[in-house]
C-alpha cells in the first residue's frame, strides 16, 4: 500500500508537526508501507548554518530522508505575525502541494494522510482524492476557525462564514478525520463530520527515543548550569494561544529562589514582546527552538516542565509537548482551561498539576510544591512515563491509523502496490 503524507513542516524544521510526520512515516515503512512525504522547503525553525545547499534554490526537490521519499515544493515565505499574509502563504502552499502530489513518481497513492493545520491542506488531500482516486484521512490538530475566533484573531463575519464552510466541506467529503481527543471529535461531528468516519488517535511520542534521563544532562553543561541549580522549562511555540505571560509572572513571583531558573525555549510571534517583558529578570532565559537531541537534553535537565494555553481557548487542545514531557519522565504543571481534554489527560496520567489560566500565584505555588517535594516529583514522573507507554507510543498510533486505512480502503495488508 502506498501512503502519501502531506505536511507544511518536515525536517530539518523543528516543531511538533515535523516530528510527528517523520516519526509516523518511519513507523509506516517499518510496517511494510511505501511512504512519500509532500512538503515545502525549510522556512521556519531550523538552523541556517547547517542547512544543506540543495534547499537554498530551485522550485522542486526530490530526496530521501530516513527511508521516506520526500517531494518538496517551493512556497511563499510570508511574515508569520500578519494573519492575512500568513493565510495567503497557507493557501498557496496547499495549491503547490496538490500539484506536487498529482505528479508523484510512483504508480498511485492508495491513502493520503494530511496534517492540519493549516486547514487548507485538507483541500490538497481532496484534490488528490478527485484526481488520483486516493482515500484521504485528515489529521486535525487545531480546530480552525474556532481557535482563531476564541483568541480574537479572526473577527470578520464574512471570513468566519467562508472558513466554516470549508471546514464542514472537508469533514463531510474526506474519507476519514482523525483527532487527538474526544472533545475534538465532538467538535468535528458537530461541524458536519460523520461519527462513523471520525476517529480519536492520540498524538504519538517516540517512547524508544524520548526516555527518562539524568538531570545532570549535556544541556546543563552547555549552559554552564551548576549541579545544584534547578530548571523550570517551557519549550514550544511562543504564540498568541500559549499565554507565556503567566510563565514570566510566575518567575517574577519566584525571583527570590536563587537556585531556580526559568528557560523559555522556542520561537513565535510573541517572542519579541516576551523578551522585552522579561528584560532585567535574572531568573528567566530565552533560547531558540532546539534540535530533537538537545530538546531531550533540556527535558532531562528540567525539574519541572510547563504547558500553557490562554483561557480564551475553548477548543479542547492537547499540546503535543505534554506527551514528550511524560515520556521523558518529568513532572508537569499546566495552566489552561480546566474543562479541556489536556487537563483531563494530565489528571488521568497522574503526571502533574493543573491550574486555571491567568492565575500566576497558583501556577507559581504548584511549581514550588513540586520543587520542594522530590518524592511527589518522582511519583508524577513515573506515572507519566507509564501512561505514554500504555497509550501514546509511536507503534500504537501507527496501528490505529492502520486500522483506519483498512476500513476506508478495504485492504488488510501493508504490502506495496
């Protein structure tokens, strides 16, 4: 069976979409599938000093990455902090990927797996369904446009109406929709998705690579951090939805604890403002996005890891970083709407503490409680690791998709056609 995976991000870019697609694709190959990834050239969250020359010119590129056939299409590079321009970028990228997918080198695509956001990539999948006759599964990570409406980023009634129609069209016309929580499934069904074709597949984490390790990791040595110093870390997108203000406020409330430093690691539209806000704070440090190996070293070095979302986020988001934190065996403190799926998962896993949004005092207290209780931290660490091993392994996620593929194609093998 031939699988085509469509994603806006792919290595050497460093983000959750890139890691999910490359990891899942490799697992599909191990299971006997032929996999082709349709993506763009690196444009965001990569190390320009190590970028191979082949990515710096040309409109198209075919290459192999860890056994995956990769077809890259040059796309527009628009400012990420201007919503209209970013939307244009996403629409044109979706068109480019649809064209690239139409002219793939192998005989046919049996299944197309689309990673969304952006939502418009679902239209790329639909185009391949119409042109090549492939079955299409869209993996919906962000419930657009509802998340943009919640954050106040999208206000135009006209655009909201257009995006809702596209969303409903995709849910109704693609062969299957995969979401990462029950709350997301409820939303998809409410917006037109068929309950029989809407599946919950928890986001995977590579439990063989991301494993518990010593807090005296290479990250501490690279940052000149002494063994007695403790680290509280946030790593990921620094965007509107994440509410990193609460992290900086908590750091301010803990400024008198001299052996604790907050590391905010990542990039995004909010970073310049956050850096300015934390100016002069000796216990807050910023770093860019880290490669996978260094990210794991950061997790190992962390005494407490953080996950945050704004209170306005009514859609049931489950940030992928939560699974990585659990896999690394680190205790977690979250600040996000308590009726969402992520706090429910954290509670079920027994891996940390949930705090309501915008309550910096409670957030700081939760962090201090874990730092002051090594036995509690160890309990959270072990419980989180056990949860992801049982529920979020890469193998388990691939098997779940395999069952979806079998259902929509009627085929029960992973052999290459």
